[in-house]
């Protein structure tokens, strides 16, 4: 169930009035939990029991931890349960295929069964249920499952693990109400793509008697509209060019590949930030304030600054639960670099079961390690113009997006090779007219979405002003209302209905 579809609109229009009626009563949490289960089950109800299972295990792990002399054992059980779920549903197919390929090269007569063979039984069960539903006239069909990967598994497992670890550390008391805890695990606005909330924020709010003021409704609606605009108008429009070029990179010149890579950098930002804005908007309408997940990341003037602005909930999660337990900066300079490198590589693996994501994480790890000392010098901080630093960071991040977006390592190598070694301009572009028209011909070659490029530039300028002394102007009510009205009018006139999924749903 995607936020930008009529299905979600009908779902929320059903959930919201009942939520207002049950608010501050004993029925509030059961209703939110039921809504969250329906929301998640709309993708495939056969995987809903796994979400319930994760909630039950965590609840009893923390129950067992309370007052126990073997807290570490309980903690290990809970963490291993989540890592096991991730390992099987997200990485087992990748590991199996690579091991079998290695065995074949080495001439070892061994083949590990592909775990995705379990999908045969899942789809067989779905077919029987669909036949039953059709027989009773129920207008719903369980979709055919093509992969073991569950929507949102990387997000809700990390959210659950943070609760177990925080209780173990004494940062959080045990939540004794199972319904409330289960709602925290699967709160539907941020269930499938974050932000990855902490119990100290989300669970605390679910425990409080909340009020829903007019400002909550106004801010919630405006956040949702802005997120909708980022997704439908910008991300999906840029995807038309990016998907075309990255779908067959061998057919395009270095210039087209470079433009597509830059476009993808903005596409993934608008796509993910758009989802986050919509999630925060929906939650705000329910009286819940979710954390900020993006803070103008392409205005970062260092790689450290970038990771404090991009996917903030994940960056802080890795800092608190991976980097610091590894030793953080307590092991001296080399220990700090080692822990930083490992944390970034693990972050890359978290994003997907493919060598391209591992390389993406390793590139960011290398960049972070190589620039950390320089970023702390007076020369870097005060002598280099901020705009120059922002451009350098953007170019590095854009380069790494090649490996994030490419379908394979070979495709990524081809793209990098053409961008850095091949002639950017084909002969037909050079011979088509005056040289001063070359930039325009480059942009139009391959149907580059010029309108989206103009909107991206406008929003980049907006972000730049937002971080300047002119921020007060953008915070004025007429400006904010005007932007929301413009977004609504633009979407009503120029966009067509669609349901292109969010990029981060695959993680």
C-alpha cells in the first residue's frame, strides 16, 4: 500500500476518524495496531506472522532480561533472532548463489539448495487462499511472491533491536503493555521505510495522553503534500531518464551517463525524503512526531557532515549500536579509523545483498577515513570556500551512487570507464550546429527531463537560502502556504496518477 495511491487515501480515511474517536481510550492502541497490521498485510498477508513473531520474541526477551543475572544471554538471543531473520530473508539467496558459483569454479561437486525454493510453498499456499477468497466473492488476491525479501524487514528489525539494546543498557524501562510495544514495532507510517525510530521517542509518545492541535493537522498535511510533490513530481520524473540510461548503459555516451548519475542522486534523495515527509505528515496527523531523517544533505561541506544529514535515523543507529560497541574513538587514531571503516562497510551491506552495495559502502568508508583528518584542519574549515567544499562532497557522493544504482559490478565498471575515459561528445553532437549550443544538445539527447532539472535547481536554491541568513523569509506563513498551494496545483495539472514504488522498499 503506497502513500501516493488512492488505496492509501481510502485506508487512512477509514483509520483516522476511528482513531479520533478512540483516542485516549483503551481502544486507541488496539486500533492503531490493527491498522498497522492491515497496512503491512496489504503487500502479502502470508508474511504478516513474521512481523508478529518478531514482536512477541522481543517482548519476552526483555521480560526475561528484567531482574535476570544473565542479561547478556537474553540480549544475545534477541539480537541473534533479528540477525537470523535478516540473514535468511535478505542475504541467504545472495550467499548461496555466490558459494555455489565458487564451488563450480573450484570443481567441487557440491550445490547448496537455494533458500528461495521456499517460495514454491508460499506461492502454493497463496494460490489456495486466492481460490478460497474468489469462491466466497472477496475482492482481494494475495500477490505472487518473487523474492524472500520482506518489505521493510531491514527497518523494523533495527527498530526492535534498538529497544532490546536500550533496555539492556538501562536507557529504557521495559514496556509492559504488549499491544503498545507491538504498535511501536509496526507503526504503519514509518514501518516499511523509516525513519528508524527509537523507543525513547516513539514508544514514549504512544504511552502519553496526546492532543492533536490545529498545528498538528496543518503541519501534517503540508508535510504530506511536500513529500508527495518530491516523490511524484521530482523523483518519478527523474526516474524516466535514469531508468532508461542505467537500463542499458552500453548504449549511452559518457555525458549521458554522467547526467543520469547526477539525476539519480537527486532522484533517490527526493524519493526517500519524499517518503519520510509523507510518513512524518501522516504520523503528525495522528499526534505523533517522528524524527527528522534528512536535513539538506546536498549542502554538506564534508563527508562527515553529509552523514549527519542523510538518512539520519540510520546513521545514528549505526553510530550508537555498531561504531560505539566496536570501540568508537576510544582505541586511538588507528582504532577510530578501523571502527569507522567497518561501520560504513556494514552500512553498505545493510542496503542490499549485492557486491555493488558492498563497494558503495567501502567507497564511503575509504572517503570518510581519508578526509576525516583534513576536515578538522583550520585550512579546510576556514580557507576553502564553503561552496567549493559542497561541490567536492556532492561530486564524491554522486560518484558512489554509480555503484548503488548499477545493476551489476560490470555495469558499474562500464559506466565509470566511459565517464572518465571515453569521449563525452559523440560526433553527431559536435557536428549538429554551433558549439555554444552543445550543452542544450547534451541535455536533450536521451530525453533528459529538463523540467525536472529546473525544479531540482529551484529546490536546491531554496535549500541554500534555508541555511543562510534569509531563512526567516522562507519560514513566513505566506511563503509556506504559497509553496504548498503551488505543489498541489502543479500535481493536479501536470502529473498523471501512478504507483511507482519507493526505492528504499527493496532494502
